[in-house]
C-alpha cells in the first residue's frame, strides 16, 4: 500500500519536473510563473498526446505508449524552456519564488495524502455510479485500438465524455497501477490538483495586486477552502437537528426534502456530533427542490465539490474541474499580458513591450492603423506575428496549448466548454480594447469595430481548432440533448438558493460594493467620460426583461397551441381535473420570482461596473506614470478580472431560472447540476479574492479621492457586511465535510486499502476468482456475457465492470442517457438473446445466439440466477452447447466451442 502511494506520487512529481520549463514560459505574466498549475498542465498534455497518438494508430494503448507521450512533452518542455535552463546552468537566479514553490508542493502533498487516507478507509466502488466510472476505466485499459469499447454495450464504442477516465488510466499505466488502484489514487490526485489550482488563482490575483505576501498565501488557502473543502450550511442544520438544537422556523423556510426537521424539533435526534453513519450527508446535494404540478417533490441536483469527493464518483464534472482552473489561469495570463502604456501611432498591435535596455522602435511603415473595420493585423504578417506572440505566449506553441486546454473541456465535460471559452474571449476583448486605446488617432467607433473583429475571428479560430483537435472523440460521441426549453413551472425558491449559494451572494455584494468604490477613485483621476446612471436602468431592463418576455411568450405558446404545449411543457402532466397550464404558471412565478429578480439585479450591476471599467480604459495613458496616476495598477486589473469570473458565475445560475437543456429526464435537474457546479468554483474564487482584499485593506479605496455620499456610505457598509456574512456562511459550511467524511468512512474503523474492488474478494470469493480468471485467460476484446444490469446496483455487471470485457447489455438506463434516441436501435435483440441463453433455450438455440452475437464466454453467477431464474435444466443446456472453462462454488464460466 505504501509503495502504491509513493510510486503514484513519484510519477506526478516527475511530470511536474518535466513540465516546469514549459509552464514558466507559458505563464510568463503570472506572478508565480504558473507553478501552481504545472501538474495539471503536464497531466493534460501527456494525456492528450497519448490519446491523440492512440486515436491515429501512432501509439499503442499500453505503458510504452504512455511513456512515449511523456518523452514527447519532456522534449517540448526542454525546447521551449532552453533559455531558462541555460540561465540555471550559468548559476543565475530562476524566475521562481522558491517559498511559493515549496508551499505549493506541501499543499498538494497534504491534500493528496489526506484524500488518499480518507478513501483508503472507504475504498469500495459499490454504490451510486462508481461502478460506471470503473467500467469506463477498465474498458479504456483493455481497448488496444481506437475507439475504446463500451463494456456495457458490446460491439460499440464509449459514447460519453471519457477524457477524464483516460487521464486517470494514463497515470495508472505510468505508475504501474491497474484501474482499481488508479481509481482511488487518481481521485486523491485530482483533489490535490483542485486545492493547488484554487490556491494558485487567488494567490496570483492577490500577488499581482500587492506583491508576494502572507496575505496572498492566506487568500489562496481561503480559495481552496471555499471551493474544495467547504459545503453549504445544510450540514450545520443537520448537526443542530441531530443534537437537540432544532430550528423549526428555518426548516420550514428552507423546505429541504426529507429533512427530519420538517417532521418536528425532536425528529432525527441522534446525539452524535457526526449526526449518524447513515447517508444524511446526501441531502446537502439536494437542497434545491422543484415540484410537479400535483405538488409532489421533483429532484434537482445541486452538488458541490466536497460532496462529490465524499460520494466517491470520478465523474466528468469532478475530473474536469482542475482543467477548468487551468483555463482560468490561461485567461488570467492573457489578461495580464501587458500594462496599458504609451504606444506610437503606428506601433504593431500587441507587439512585445520594450525592455529596460531596449531603445529601438519598430519600423513605422510596417503597420498602418486605419479607421476601418479590418484591423491591420489581418493585413500584415508582421502584425499577425506580433499579435500571436503577445496574445498567446510562446507564439504558435502557446496557441496550440490553449487549443488543447480549452478543447479538452469538450472531451472532459462538454457542459463546461461554452463558459470557459467565453471567459477567454472576454479576457481577450479587454486586452485588445486596452491596447487599441493607446493609439490616439483611432476613432472610438473604429476601436470597437476592430476589437470586435479581432476577438470574433480569434475565438472562432479557437472553437474550430479545439473541434479539430478532438475530432476523433466527436466521431463516436452521441447525446441525449433534445434542445433548449423554457422553465415555465419551477423558478428556484429564494430560501433554497440562499442555502446553496448564500456565501457567494454575500461575497458578490462585497465585490460589487468594493468595485464601485474603486471606480470612484479612478473616475476622480481620469478624464474618461462618466457613465450616466440611466445606463444602469437600460442594462437592467435588458437583463431582467429578456427572460420575462421569453417566459411570457413561451407560456402563451404552451397554453394556446397544441404543438407549443407538446414542445414546451415536456413530460409535465396536468393534475387530475386541471384543464390548463396557465394557472400553474401564474401561481408558480407569482410567488417565486425573487431569485430571478435577485440574480438579474446582481448581473445588471456587474455588467454596469465592467462597462464603467472599460470606459476608464478609453483614455490612453502617455506613460507608466499616467497609469499609476489614473489608478491602473495591478489591483485594478485583477478587480476587473474577478468581475469577469463573477459575471460568468452569475450567467451559470441565472440561465436555469428560465431555460434548461431537455434530456431523457425532461426536467431541469441536470442543467442546474452542471451549471451550479461550475458556478461554485467561480464564486468561490471571486469570493476568496474579495474577502481577502476587503478584510486585509487598511482603508477604503475611496477614502482619499472619492467624494463622500450616501451611496458611498451604503457601498462601504455593504462591502463590509457582505464580506463578514460570506465568511460566516463559509464557516457554517465547514461543519459538512468534517461530519460527512467521518460518517462516510464509518469513523475510519475499517481496514485501509487502495483497492476499490477488494470488497468482492472479501464477500464473494467465487466471483472474484472468476474475475481474475477472465483477466488472465481471455482476450481483451472478448465478449463475456453476464446478466443485464440495473442502474445504481453494483451487484450486477461485476464481470464487465472489473475486467473491461464486453457484455451485451449493462445498465440500460444509463446507456439510453448516453446515446439518446440511437440507443433503441443499438439495443434491439439483446434482451431476447439474454433470455434465450439464461432462461433455458435449447442447446441449438443457445449455439445460434452465441454465433449471432459473437459471444465468447457465458458467465453464470448469483445475479444471473436471481434475475433469470436459471434452472438446472437451463444449466445443462449451457453445458451441452458450450465447454465449462471455470468453476468455483456456484460460479461458472462457459466457453463457446470453435
């Protein structure tokens, strides 16, 4: 067990060491030169090269292929980081903060070891969708050629975003650990990546603002705590209820489904500090509750990271998060790529800034700026090269890495891609706008035209490039998505939303109040035009008015047209006796519009503040001194970037109030789940930065320059109170992980192991012996028939799950979710084949079925006997049609005769 841990850790550290030269050059504009993200970057690039080579038949899906990918990235890192290595060989100081490097390494090791210890005491993949995750990992492990097969639907490729599983198995190959070990140690690695990634984002924001300091380190730790460890306050209320400190009024206000407090103040009392060893901790991921029209509860998922880790799934939303953070880091690196200093009229756009010892300027004839739609970089190779070098550090190599990182979200968790692509685009927009602002001869209208043209073309190229890089995956991907539909019946109840995101709402209030004060300072020092207050009203009317108009129009279509009713009401049945949807729409929205109004208002103010920041960027600075005089220091830039994070987060929680993506469930459950999960990350980072900035400042940013007013007083009070309440709610959220971890591990009382399938050997030795026999004696692409499965039941499909060998049908409900309408045709005839083989078909029928479906082996174990009622005569028929290959107790494996 100790060797498994250290062999894995040493591989991660080797990847880190090999990637450092590349990362320090790529993240040249970040304070720590990207060291907090070097592990995520290395794992992503190695995994991508390995998968890309595998997809085109250039690399074999085995340890040798993985090591060739490592060598390729090591050579690239050596090539790119050669100047850095030469400096090191000459004994010069490297651009790394060694205190920060050691702290990041210690933080990663502690988080990695902590979660490995936790999961070692709760290792079994025996509940919820853990078997699905292990099945994908084993399927990838034993698929020699592209595409990896789906062990639960023999003959077909995986139709799911499986890149996270690929990365986990890649580390497993490098460390020499099979999927059942890689599952757990990989999860612990991802937990460490999540901690150091959140730390790195907030640390770099604060260090850019004020320099490396203890405050920046504490802020980074707060970011990790908010995102990776804290839960929502439901855990606190579970504790109060279990320990006789019930709050019945709050229980009625929140209305969390199945919460014992709804049954009375004495319900659910255990007297235990950890509540109980039951699954009470599950409720924290279901605090949002929708309702059917008859009033029955409709489940909505609102997971957050620590819940996912306690639960133990290695799902795409979990495995994607460290790489979402990597894209935030790339966006921040782009955002900080240069200060707004004076530029000559004809200076190439985004050309590298002169160094201290540089006294030459580019040839003014190289680029001519004109007041037209087409920016000069599209007409000049010189300007294009300068733009590429500045917008994408390392030029073409940097651009390729950005494409790999952004595109990986398509493959990791497709839901995330649009929002991080948008963040990158907004960062680029502000950089280009700021740079063009230094050209004094450029008209304001032309500046917008050229900015928009550059950004649209660049981001379209990013989207197309990402699509091309991951084209092999898209060839086999299928989807259950059925279009975007309005949320007519279930606006989120405000108390439940605040229970989930109260810490973020308070943090956003503090951020907006602080940003308003900061802008007052800038406006007193700047000659930029003031933004009329009426603009705020216009933005608010558009932001809140659009969903209102959209919902009204959708309601009219649903009520007045049969086709509209069919398309827009989904599977929402009318209660008995009801004849129209209209009264339900009016009643639901008439009482629960507060969340839409709150989020729309916050979104409005955020957009207004970002616009005011952009107005300040309208005035060109003639020197670095002018920038300092106008207040455009690193802190102002980071404030603006954090507003962008808040903007994306607000869009993520605002959208499900009025639209959702239709899927097999025909409810907004998955849309809320996927959007809220990413919002938790963005809100956590923005809130940690805001709280650290507000609490750590010595005085109000407007105290010296901004005129005193009632609005200023409100902003100051709102900033302080918002930060205080946010920290308080995060503190309440710390009850959840401490109790949930202790509860889920059974008080750390079991025997520790990293083997996630050891429980099978312990409780069903015959089944485990059969699994080991199949692994050792059957080809990787063999079809080993077993019983059809049932979603969420781990006692079914153990053979396919734990060996990666294909069966005809696994969890059919999940296969339908992954494949949508195409599943019906794919599944046709499989149930009948299973019935023929396991329910007593004649030897001739069995032989014909085996040949038709190319079944190599038939497994007979407890699940097959219970589901199909396999009789002694049925087994004799199997023995007549096939050869007995394995037997132990009541478990048998039959081999097809050739």
